[in-house]
C-alpha cells in the first residue's frame, strides 16, 4: 500500500473536483443555505401564516336555533366570528372554504338549558384546515362559557357552591428541560437532513470521477499511469469522502448556527414565550458526537456511490442508478421520525436508521454509549464492505470498459 500514490491521486481528483461547479454547489452552497431556510425561513413563515389566520374573522353558519333566539342573538354579537345566511349545502361550503364552520343548535335548546336538561350542540368543521379550526375553536369557546354560566346559575338557584360541579382540577406539568422537549419533537428532522445532505454531497463527485471520466474519455489515461488500481480507487474514494464529510460538517455547523439565530428571532417575536418545541439548543458536544456517528455512514455512502457509478457508461446513466439509492436512504431516515420508534440494540444494526435515531437522542442530550459504540462498529463494518466492493469493481475490465 503506497500512501504517496494514493495522495497523488487524491490531490489530482480534489483539484479537478473543486473546479466543477456542480460539486461546489452540492458540497458547500446547499448545506449552508438549506438549514437557515428550514429553520429561520420556515419558522418566520409559519409565524406569519398562523398570525394572519388568527387575525381573520371566520365566517360561520347557524343551523337551527329558531326556538333559541337568545343564543342566536348572542352568537351574532360575537366580534371574532361573522354569521352568514343559512344554506342547505353547508358541508360543501365548509369543504370549499367558502365558510369556516357551522354550528347546529338542537330543537328546544334554550328551554332544555333552563330546565337543566342535557342536549348536544354540533360544530361542523374542515378537520386539518387551520382557519376552519380557528373558527370551530371560537364557537366551542362560546358554548363552553354558556355551559359554565348555566351550571353556575343552576347551582346558585339551589344555594350550592360553584365548585360542586368541578370538585378538583387536573394539572399536567412537564419536568423535562425545554431542550429535551424540543429535541424530542423536532430533533428527528435534524439527522434526516444531515444524512440526506451527506449523501447528496458525495453524489456528484462520485459520478464525475467514474462515469464522468468514461464519458470524457479520460479513464483510459489514468488507468495507464504507473499507479495500481487499488491506489486509484482509494484516491478517488478519499476525494468523494472529503466532499461528503465537508457537506456533513457544513450542514451540522449551519444547523447549530441556524437554530441559535432562529431561537433568538422567535423569542424576540414572541417576547420570550416561545414554545419549547422550537427551543432546541445544540451544544458543541452534540455537534462532535453527531459528526462521529455520521462519519462511518459518510464512508459507506462514498464507497457505495463510487461502486454504483463505475457501472455506468455516462453521467446520465449514473444518475439513473443512484436515484433509487435516494429512496433507500430516505425510507429509514424517515422511519426515525415516526412516533414510537426508539433506539435499541436491534435497530442499532440497521444502517442509516441507526445513525438517524442516535443523532436524535444526542440532540435531546441523551447519550447511550453502549448503543453509540455498537452503531459506530456496525457502520464501520458496512463501510469496509462497501470499500472492498468498490476496489474489486475497479479491477474488472468488463466493468471499467463496459459498452
């Protein structure tokens, strides 16, 4: 093994790759831009959209209520809803977003309320639609207040205390730090994007150094050089790995800076009352730990992409081979976002999924050192196998000169 020969090939490929605009964009520009856009940009956009939705006065429809004039009159006096004329196709009106909600007042509602009898008020809404949800919430608030007032009046008429209807309260209190709560809710997105960018950063260099050279007709020249095939593939592999690691480092750094800036911006907008889900703090220890667990995965990605690309006759064909790999990587990374999926010894052996899960735990401040060691070891084994396959393929003439 000649480190000098590997270094020469590596330097040559590094210089060539740094001249390639696509490599620079995927390795530097994308990771530096995507995290600020996802955190600061999406956070600011979400706050703006929710704020605009809350300011809107929703149009709602009253169904029935002919024998409950006081309730209808009180509804029409509400300042945060706009009552519109009743139509038979209220469900279509809500589905088409022409109105936001509808409330059905049962027959004899006021009489039953005065007599202390039970009845059911139905609120129709477009589930999952933000503005419809706000409209339904305002209607619910009105009828909850009406119900509570009715209970208090009935108790007062019987000379009973108000707290008889609610003898005790239930209070849920969070004991976990805001960082852990935020990491548990949003922390799964961070490793997902880091892993995806780690793969993306290695894609273009891998395709350019193999299929790209075939297409340009320069693969024969480098194979004729007095350097063994093993040294050639290791030099190319190191270049692809450099691109992948650089992308991962930039993504993690950009992520930490973006969360810090986004947190300050959010606290400024909400006057220090930001939800804990967005209060994610990424420490230096977490950054180093995430990088260490992502490193074997970057080696695996680099070798696998190099092995796949060498099969292709052209850059376009290499893209068609690598596209399915994106799906293979995205599926386990997304699985880490599913509720109830927690890191254990069995999942620690599944590539990509194990890295995503352990990175999520690290962001919350939890370090399972035995599982981290198992993940690092298993990922290193997969990476070694991928490197061995790539070296073997570079030694086959029918692969290198496939037509």
